[in-house]
């Protein structure tokens, strides 16, 4: 018996068996809302850092589902834990709890070094975690304390509260008016921050490393300044670690690493998601200390699926694998090596990031063409800007795999430049 076919049939996939990428993309256009445009490929299988498309082509995944697949694809330990949990208890709603939910909350607070009285709220995604953080900030308000500060270049999600914190106007304009009171300050301007944070501010929301604008770490000392200013004004300091957390930078959380400039600060809250479940949808808001944790009380926020046994079991498995396999040290060392290699490649003019969250700028507007050329060469990367490429591979990426990419990159960039020039000439 063909068990693959049997499984597919049972899952309702029989009608798609044997179709190639072109046929599947046509079905995609017919049945899915076009908010993502046309997918670049139809992926059908993965193992480790490698994925295969519907036509059998192989790719080295250097994006990891946008910093999600911390353990790569089809990790046997993770899939075993998830399958075992699902076979035992899948969903219970938040009228009840489970050992997995409690254990993951305890472990996250431990890794964050959170003080007594700290708490966790589980959600399903980064934007939901940030939505909860937005409501937390609102609970720190008063008739005169009404502002929330974010930064230019920020991306905190696309639901309405999170979107109000997000700076990109193209995301915001179709849905205005936004929830009020959010002010965006110039990125990294410490003087502007100190001048803006006063008794009218409920919270300051920062990404230690801005991901969507091309991996831009906050300047050294900025987090310390933010902590000092918010403490003096009675405002909350909320750190969005959705993309940078859970080992991505070589630390459990980016605020514990280089971006802190050697100053270990204690935030009032952090948000997590992406890599926390290694592909399973789970997000979290961690609140530090009893006072902040008491701002949201029974009935003021909730979720149906958040913190379910399967997602939290995946989170526990992810954290255990990162620790037991020594991935923090691996990510730090490989990230240093990869950034050094990238800096020596022609057409690369700047390299930024920590660990395996890396952005690099090119000397021309060829990033979109470079993504296409990389796919043709068997590599998945991302272009957050016309001159910027982003890497956020699985934390298990090997040195040999990284070397394969940097060896291929000069030809990828040359090809991209030629294609861009030809397109411009034809236009």
C-alpha cells in the first residue's frame, strides 16, 4: 500500500496529487485571497534546512519561514513531542489548563530572568502577542497618560492595535483611522526619546532589532536610555522580540545580548512568537513583576486557542532542543562567521545583525532580482527593501551550508544585476 497516497487522500489532498507547480499555483489563485500576491514556489516537503518544491527542485532554506523554523523542517524530536501530545490531549480551551502550558510559562520566565510575580499570556502569533501588549499599555493609562511611543521603521503586526504601532504607511493607510495615541520617534535618536517620554506616556514599545526594515539593531545604549526614561516617567518599557527572540541572536532574547551594549536591562514586558514553536503557531506576552502583571485582570483579554497543549508542547520541545544541542553558542559563532563572509563579497556595502538574524545592503536596487536568482540557484532568501537582503535560517544551519550560500552569492548578485539592467532597458 502507498501510505503517502493514503495519508494524502485521508487529508483531502487526493485531488491535487500529481499536479505540478504551475497547476497548483493556478488553483491557489482561484481559491485563496490575494493578500500575499503569487507565491514564489509550491513547497511540498522539508528536512533540516532543505525544502523541495512540487517539481522536485531542492532549496537551502535561509529564511526559515521568516525566523520561525528554529529547528528546521521535520525535526524528529519536535514532531515526536507534538504527535505524542496531540494523541493525548489537543485542545481544552482556557477554561482549563494543561501541564505543558504551565511548564512553558515557567521556563520562559526562567530564561528571561523575570522577577517574582511575573506572568505569561499565551497567544497564537506575534501580532496577537503585540495586541495583548497594546492592551497592557492602555491599562497603564490615565486621563493624562494616553500616549504610546514606537519607532520609525517599526513592524509590530497587522491587527489594528499592532498596526497602530507599525510605522509603514502603506500598511496603515487602507485601514485608517488607527487607534489613537501612538507616536513614532526617529529610529535610534536617544535625545528624541528622552525628550518625548514624560508623564503623558503609557508605554514605549521597541524592537531590539528591527526586522522588516532590513535587520536594524538599536544603537548601543539606547535600551538603557529607554529604561531610564520610562522608569522616571512611570511608563512601561515593552520589547517586541517576536523576530529576535528564542535563540535567534545567540542569546535567548536579543535584549540580553550585544544590542544591550553591555547593559542588562529589565523590561516591563516582552512579546514572543515565530521561533517559539518551531512552526507551530504560538505567541506569548511576558510581564515582569507583580505590578505590571496585575494590569490585565480576569475578563480583560482572552483567546480560544492560545496556550493549547500542542502549541505549548512544541514550545517546550523547541527550548529543550536549543539548550541540549548547544545552539546558542552555535548561532553566535556561525552568525559572526557568516556576517564576516558577507562583508567581503562584491556589491555588499553593509552587513548588520546578531546571530542568525542578518541583513545586508547592496550597491544597487537589485534585491528583488537577487531573491529570484537565488531561488534559481537553490537558495531561499528575502528582500525587505530594494537594496536589502535578509537571512533568518533555521538555528541548525551548518557551516558547510552557510559556505555554500556565500560561495554562490557573487554569481547570484551578478545575475540579479544583469536581469535588472535588461528589464530597465526593455522598459
